[in-house]
């Protein structure tokens, strides 16, 4: 072997060794693993495309012929009466909150990154990693729910509180910002084509934003977007459209000593049941409009599920699936699984969970519900494997729900 050849081989070996060492740096490893996973998913879907969201399976005549409406008497017995919302003083034409230090999200981490920016406005000194280590310790976990973000604040930043409600509006966002409360909203974003599941991917995904300002003159909000950048602008109209698929959910962090002020700002929506009753009525009305789409029916189903009206909710979700939903819808919202489980529609539960796992394999929520479907079917071994998978993705999942499920078959 010549000296030149030997030097080349030594150089190549050194390069491989250096690349291996660099790839183990946590920040590099997480991004590299993410790219490898995306590539594997893309190849899988080239061979076996996921396809559109499946429509509901046929149901029994007894369930199919039941009306979607509940009698006013039953509603009145089940729900409290909505009290009139307070009259508010006119809002200023524009308002803004001092922007927090911007935090660029790591892969799949918009929820923790956005919450981190919000908490910095209250003197918190951590970062998104502190949050994700608790609520999504595995980078590949694609979703963080509002409940998980609230859990973090209440257990790790107990000198603060976080509440979330549905049915938010442009006017409410402005009112909160004018009172110096930043607001987190869950909206739609379009993914980078490089993150596509396959050639037919709709690139639709959920994304948290921190709203820190508004201006009526331009009809725009100022947002902190952990993916796209700080102090960006989004029109009132666009935000409203992007917010709609997530039931207009919003998250509000505040000091407990100011809770009375927050109650006043939210009015009757401070009460979670009154909030849901109001938005249940609004989403029911939306489904009767000529322009009603899958999101309107999905939101209606989610609000029915909140009140445990599972058979009605299941039929609302059926209609949403019939009208069409994005591929990743069941990566972020799990009301259909709850509705199909409690209304005895186990085949639909399994079918939909199986579809959701084809789209998002790293989802502890989907594995949990897939396991319940298998358990109810009598496949205890399959259920155990599904729940163990859920536990491996997120050992902290909703206070060990997966482990409680595993105990059923051990």
C-alpha cells in the first residue's frame, strides 16, 4: 500500500470517527434522527400510501335512526344556565405586550417552545427542553395537548396558573392582550414539503402560536411563531380561519393573585361547563349552514363528547369523516376515539386508530386507544403490546394511563 493511499484511508477513517462523535451531540442527534425518521416514513408511503381518512363503518339501525338532537328538557337538566357576559369598555385600537426572548423550536416541539416563551414573560428561567422532558420525553412524539401544557405549569411553575377554554374569538384575544395577558392559540400550519409523509401528503399540521399584540388599523395580530420567527404578523381573518379546526382553543397563563381579573375578562366562559355549553350551541348552528365542512362537524362532535353525549358525538364525527378531514387530524385531537369507545362502536375505534397510527406511529394517545379497541375485541396480547408502545413513547403520559391499562392484562 502506497503512502498516499494509506493517508487517504487514515483521513477517511478520521472523518467517519469525527462524524460519529458529532452525531452523538444531543442537538445534532435529535435533528439527524428526525431526518432519518421522515425519510423512512416517506419511503414507506411510496410503497403503501396512507390514503384519505376512512369513512365510518355501517352502524346498527337503532343507533343510525336516532336523532342528533337532544330534547331541550334534557339539555336544561344536564347543563347550568349561561349568565349574561359582562359589558366591557371599548378596546384601544392597538395594544402590545413586550415580546419575550424568541425560542426556535426543536423538532416536534412547538408546544413546549411556545409555552416557554409565554412563561418567560412571567419571570420563568427555563427553556423548551425543561418542558418537553416532562410532557414529551421522546423527540419523535408528535403532539402535546393543552392538558399537558397545563399540567407542566401547575406542577413545575406552581406560582403561575394556566387555564384553557374553547370558542375563542378575535374580540376576546384583543381584550386579553389589552389587559396585558399573552395568549397561546392552536392553529393550522403548512408543513415544509421536506417533512412530507409521501407524494400525496396534504402537509396540514397543528401549530401553537403566542399572540402578543394587535392593531385594528392593519387588522393584524403580532405573533411569536416558534417555527417561522418572532414578531410576525397575521391578519385577523387568517388567524380565525386557521384557528377554527381546533375548536378555537386558547391557553392563558396568569398569576393566581389576578384570577378575579381573569374571571372578569372571560365572563361566563370562566366556567368550563358554561364555556362548552355556549360553543356547543355555536358549533351545532355551524353544522346547519350551507358552508358547513368537516371541521364544523368535528368541533360539534368534540363539544358533544365533553358532555358525554357519545352516540350523538360519534355520528357528528361520522359526518366530519364523510365530508373530509386532513391526514393528521387524529394526531392532535382524540375525541372520536372516546366517542366510538363509549358508544360501543369498537370496529370504528380500531379502524380509525389503525389509520391514525399509519399516519403517526409515534403517538401514545393513538396506541392507547388502539389497545382499548383490541382489549374490547378480546385480543389481550395485542392490547398489551399497544399499551407498552404507548408507555415507551411517553412514560409520563397522563399520569401513567398506559401503565394503568397494562395492569388490566397482567
